[in-house]
């Protein structure tokens, strides 16, 4: 019932406009400050050296994520140094202007989870909560934004690309079913 209201109601679309612009500003601001001078290697080393541990058993809570950081992210820190600021800026921009809103919210949630798996709390739970609301609203979150024009254009484009000429049904998330 709540999801239906979030994804279909015009008042919910107005609320989502406010929430997504706020959330988008948080992401854009975080990414903008990192452009040109960001180095994730210290953060990565800290997350590997001080992983999230169960206090009772002294075991890693996210062993696969810690292994990912150690064996994939840290050796490729130069790429991570570029991807994080650009990703944060793109998520922020997409949310602010309401373009590909559901995708922007998804990738923002993904980054929030990554930061939390690494043991960083900061504002991540707050941004995660807002991001879940925006993501749950789906295409309605971008109704008062560029998605008003982008989603119909994508439907038309997909219809043209499909051999049978039928456009896939676009669900409340804004993604084809």
C-alpha cells in the first residue's frame, strides 16, 4: 500500500522531488569535493586493517567484502580514485534533475552499502533511508524532473529496437519488465 502510494500518487511525487533534490545535493557535494584530489588508498587500507568484526566471536562480519577491498579495490586504487568522485557526482546530478532517477538512486544505495560494509557510518544510514524511499517510488520520483520526458523517450526507443514492435512494460521502478 505504501509502495503503491509512493509510486503512483502526485503528492508522493512532490515529496520525492524534495527528497531526491536533497539527496542529490548530498551526493553531488560529496563527489564535487573529491574531484581532482581524492585518494582512496588510505581509506581502503584502513578498512582492510580495521574491518567490521563481531565483538563476541572476533570474526569478520563481511569477509568477502574485505577480500574484495584487499585484492581488487586496493590494487586498483587509481581507478577507484576516479570512479568514486565521478559516480557520486553522476548520482547527485541524476537525482537533482530527475533524470534516470531510479538508476541514480540504485547506484547511490550501492555506494552507501559499500561504505557501510567498510565500517563507515557517517551520514550513510540517513542517505540510505532517503535513497530507499526514492528508489521505492520508482519513476514517480522523477515525475517532476527530466524523467517526465526521458521515460517515454526510452519506451519509444526500446519499442523501435524490439523486433516484434512491442515496447516492454515499464514498471513502477522505471525499468522494463
